C-alpha cells in the first residue's frame, strides 16, 4: 500500500467528517522527516571476459538505425532505441549470436547499449569497463582513480559497512582491493571457486543461518498508522460520529494488514562447493562446467549472506587452450590477435555465447529467485548485473557492447536496445604505429557498423546516480585537468574553454600512449562539456 504525504485532517475529511482539533500523527509524517527507513538492498555484479571474445556486431540483434529517437545534448545526432521484444518477432530464437535464447526470460529486465566509447586507451584495459584503465594511465594518476565497483563498495550510501568488493575468476581472483583501490589481476590468492570460497567463508566455518521470518515492511507501516488512529479514536477530542467512521476505516485497514504475511529472507546457505581435484586448478576455461556451477553457488551465497554488495567476475581463456580448429595452440596469438576473418569472429562469438548459456543465464536465474522482503522483489530486480568483455576486437576501445540486467529497483528503464552512434561519421583517424603494428582505426567492412558515440563514462554516471549517488559523491577535481582552459583546439573546438569536467573517472592517459595512439585525435570526437551528464534513456515501460 502506498500513502500520500497528506495531513490526517485531509484523510478524515475525505470520510465526510469534521474535527475541531486533531492531534499530531507520527505515522503520516513524510519519511524524510523520520529518517531513512530500511529499504531493499541494491547489489552490483559485473561479469567480464578478458581478451576480445567476438566482434561487437555479434552482440546486437541489428546494426541498422533504430526507429525511436531521443536527443543527446551536446551531440549533433540523436540516439535510437527499440524494444528488445520487437526483435524476437522475426522468428529468431535468441536476441543475437552472443545473447542466446537462454537469456530470453530476461528480455524485459535487460538493457543493451551500443556506441559507448572509451576515450582513454591502452593496450589492455582490464578494468576500463568499470571506469579506470589499469594500463594507459601514468603511475601518479593510476593511484587516484577507483573503478566503479570499488567506489560503490566503499560508499556508505551503497553499503553502510563499506566492505571491499569481491573479485572472482581466473587470474583475477582476489577477494579484496590493493592499496590503490584497483583490481589485483595477477599473483592473487584465489584462482577458482573453491579457493575463493575457503577465503570468503573461512574454510566453511562461517555459520549458516536459516530463513528467519521477517515482517513485510508495509505491514509494519500499517501497524504504525493503526496505532496512531487508535489514539485518535480513544481520545476526548473526537466526536462519537467521527469515532464510528474512523473505526470503520480502521477495520478495513486491519483486514488489509492481515493479508500482508511475513516473508523469509534469503537463507545464508553456502556449504555446497565441490572441492574436487578437477576444480582445484589455476586456469579457468570458458567451457569449464564444474567451475561455473561452483561460481554460481558461490556468488549466490555471497549475496544471500550479505558478505558484500559488490562482486565482479572475470574469466579468461588459457593461452594454450584452443578448440578453434586453427593450426595453432596459442589462443592469444593464433586467435585473438589473428587477422580478422569471419571464421575467427564466428569462433570467438561462439565462446561467449556458450558462457552466456552455461553460466550467465543460470546465475541470473538464481538471483531472480532470491526475494528481498523489504519490497517483495528479487535480488536481480533490486540490483544491477553488467555483462561485457575487455575489448570489442584487438586493442580497440570503441562501441563497447554493454548488457545490463536489473534496474536498481526501477531506478533505470529496462527492455530496450539503445544506440548512441552518429551515423554521419565513421572511425577513420589514421596514422602511427606501436611496436611496428598499425594503430589506425579499422576501415575493413567488418567494422563498418561502428560510429562515434558518447563516452562510456557517461553510462557509469548513470549507474552511480541510479545507485543513489549524487555528483558530490564521485566527482574528482584533480582528474582530467589537461582538458581545462584550453584554447588550442587540440581536442576539438567544442572542448575549448572547459573549466570543469566533472563526471566519473578519467579521460587522460600516459604520454607515451597518447603519442602512439593519437589521443588528441580520438578525444576530438567527443564533447567533454557533457562528460558529467548521464546518458539519455528511453521511457520506462509500463
């Protein structure tokens, strides 16, 4: 039940009664005046695969312009959007080659973003999808920047206990942050689900608890309202006629309260990992079904036991592992760095599709079945799961496909694909080499669907605000100072005269990489006057 912030006099007058003197009713005071009430817990889950796993076109149901348009302030183009369910009307089984039919149950909970570009660039940016490139920043700047997962975990608005984010998966299995607040990628303490479980749950000694009944919060609200009205009904200030009317209303509310049964909070159950030798290894393969099952059990337990509110999962392919049928046993050089061709794209896309089917969809199904009694909604609905990959193709940072499931309890719209690309422009900036390799933007027809979009960090701003943050929480005046007060048009005339960048994360990079990768040319595609702004979004459905 939802109560308007009205006075008790307005309520009773609506019943046809007139009162001369009405006492103060604490239950109808606006919630802002009573302090923050317990609400549903928001959780953040990021799932990423290192190396490029499939061309970005394989993520999208279409690369054509989308019919519905919304303006992008500061951009000459408009964004397009379309309902995800519309794409299923042509007889396809899954949304795209990567987003398989296993994800169909989540179509109305998903958002698929196209033409989000990373303006900072390095060789490998293992954390750049979370807002900070671990390579491509100077040492002094790298120490300043936190990725969004670490920021959320350590922010009291998101987690009052300010616990560390947990990082799980092959090679990056640390369950804590390092001194700089960055991901610990190599030489970490956990390489598989069993190792991580032993660390997080103290070798299984952490106590499990059953599902103790928790009162529905709306039932508690009605209890407070009824107590206030009983005081009014028993007072000397109310007439007999008005008392009869008020008691009739109270009877109706009591019946409603009786229908709000107690709920059981998700049980803290974590015993169930499989510590077999097959699982206890230091490599993680994309078709490793046992590891996947154990990670699903582990992530579910982490959230159910409220060990942290933020989990990131990174999986990789061992360099020696190759089932592509190519004449190589080196996946890194023989596949991900091979000259692009349709067979290579097909193979890499099939790997992520397999991950989507065997790991991501089953994990989301579990989170969707776990109910928060604070609002009767699932952990998935109240949280946000972000799914992406390191790069869209070798060492490229444009058009990062980003899939989200969940809405932070309706703080974000769901059910759409959105494309921010400017179809009047292509990536054609050319020139320069790194270690003898050309770093021109691709001109091959395979990449003709890529158009300059908007900075990826604007999506991160949107996530932060949906999580309950305000700019003062996350903006850093000591970042991106190289953009301020310039008049040389090195980053494009639209960026002359900027005195405040704001936003989340950095646009800057190491000078060596800035020279090699033509940083100014890349930066000139974007208007950083709007770097601080959320991305424009379609309307909520329903």
